[in-house]
C-alpha cells in the first residue's frame, strides 16, 4: 500500500466544470441559525464530497462569499449550489410542496436511524440547526421525520459539521443502496 500523490488524486476527482454538470444525489442540506463561519465552510466541503444537490442557508447562518467560510470550504462554496432564504418555514413549505421529505438532524422521542431510510424518503432535505439549541421546535413541527446519530459514549451531540459528515455519509449510502 502507498499513499496516492496529489496528481493521482486529481485524476480521480471531478473538475469544477465537471461538477457543475454532474448528476447530484437528491439530498439537500438546510443550515438554520448556524453561528460559526468555519462550520458553514466545513459543511460546504462535506456537501461537495457527497455531491449534495443544494445547500439552503436560513436565519442568521452566514453565507458566502466570506473569507472564513472559504478557509474551511476550500472552494466547495464555489461548486455546491446554494441559496439564502429569509424564512426557513416558508422554504420548508415550498420544498414539501415539491415532494421533498424533510428530516431534522435531531434527537426526539421518535427519531430514526439513517439506516432505516427507504427509496420513498428521497428526495430529502436534512435540517442542521444551531450549535447550541439544535433545530427549533417550530421547524421540527414541519418535518416528516427526525434522524438521529447513534451515540455510544457519554455525550449526546457532535459538532454540527461533524454531524453533517456522519449523516451525509449514511444518508447518501442509503440512497445509493435504495436506488441501485
């Protein structure tokens, strides 16, 4: 085994031009009231890695262009489709009307594991909430489901950008399994 060189890695990845026309997974990410510009940038980078369809920014979530976002996004904010919406509730209503399943990344009394997703749960938009308070109750009430990350240690949460990576890996894998 040997580590691939940067040049070898580049040949395995899409160019920005190819990424703009490549088919994307029918999974969107809604970032609501995320405080940290660095978390936003990191989530953009993760969304690029999983070829996520769209990033929706709502509330006081910072949005590109910002140097701090670019620092962790490493250019992903330039290739991942995204938009800002002043009202998360209105956006969710519109996405529901278009047939999207809306899921909150949240611990509830009825949370599901990403492994339980089926083909009819797609297209999906996963809501990631504020670093301290999570997804607010008024948005949770507009969701079809909540998806929970199994936690086996003493803590009950992860940093929002880490949670995005865990969830998008699992949700994308389920979509690919269900659509095969």
